[in-house]
């Protein structure tokens, strides 16, 4: 089963930089997955525990002010901007991460690689928003 992570509407719990690693931890990551029970295509919802790990640096100061809901986000990889990523997934040739938060904060950093992980027992909680 292939899950897809979307930056938009995901809720960031923390942004932490240590050395050459930047970790973006999601309290609720917006995820879609194939819906095998219905022929409608895919189910959408949220998964807790997703983590975006970026390599690169140096990282900007003041990263603790970035938790909150994302309005949009994207990764530049192989010359293409991606707003959805495979979950789990790795982009070894990524060059930039951009996040725009609902409270108007923005984070734009150069990266050398990006990987996206989640706990193996993470369940999709469906969204019933209209």
C-alpha cells in the first residue's frame, strides 16, 4: 500500500536542528492511501508520528517558533517542486525545503537530502471535513 504525504493541512509539532540534520515532527500529517474497499480511489486523513528528516545546513536560528498548521510546503528535487511525497520515502537529490505556516511564519532552507518516515503501527484517522 502506497501512502502519500501532503504538506498542506499537516500540523507540525516541532522543528529541531542538530548538526547537519533538521527534523520536522508532525503531530498530524495529512496522508492519502489507496482505498481497497471502495472504487473511489483513495482515503484521506491524518497520521501521527510522521517525521521529515533533512540533511544539509547550516540551519537558521529560532526554529522553536515554527510549530503549527501548514498552509503549504514543498521540496525541490531533481528540478521539480513536490508538494506530495511518498510515505515512507527518500529524496537523495533534494535541494530546498519550503514551509509556509498558517500563522504566517515561513521556513525556507537549502538541503542535500530529505526522508520521510512514520511508525509502522501508525493508523490513518479519516477526515470527515466537507
